[in-house]
C-alpha cells in the first residue's frame, strides 16, 4: 500500500509541474492574481462536484474543527501566486526544485517535532544527505 501512496504523490507532483506550466502563460496574459483566482475557481468547482457524489453525508462541520486546521487554505494562494511569478522568470524545473527544497526543509521540522498532530518521525543523517543532494540540484540548475 505504501508504494501506491508514493506513486500517487509522484503523479500529484507531476500535476503541480503542469499547473506551473499553465499558470506562467496565463498569468502573463490575464494578470497574476486573475490566473490564481481562475485556478482556484476551477478547483473549487471540481471539488464541489466530487463532494456531491463521493463525500459522506454525515461529515463533521467546519465550525466544529479547531480554527488553526482551516488556515492551510491561506497557503494555497501564496503558493499559486509564487508559481505564477517565478515560472516565467526562472522556468518550471528551477521553480519546482526550489519549492521542493522548501517543502523538504519544512517537512523535516514538522516530522521531527510531530507538529500539527502528526506522529513524530526522527530526522536522521540519511534524510539530511537527501536534502543536501536536492540543494545541490538547485545550485547546479541555478548556475545554468
């Protein structure tokens, strides 16, 4: 089951690269914030349709959740605006590697301390070596 989840995340990552590729040209044509709004509008409409057909009918309401759990939605537009701004300047690959460095670095902190209700996972030397190589990839691409 774990290998299926890894493959799913790899496919999702590929989707993010496609999204970045679409956002750059769209942002230059209609404006960065309009491009961001269009991506979220289409995504919200699709999510709504999926909820209508696949969501359990007795799900707990948003108001019963801790407020901090809903703040993740604030990060989505920041991410999409960053894609829209950076892709035309540094390209999709460089943008994705930069995002990957940020994601892995912050993920180590979240995992190590078990933040946001996740189980703690010790960050060991192997993981730091992996991060080092991702940073090396970023530096090598930046030298282009």
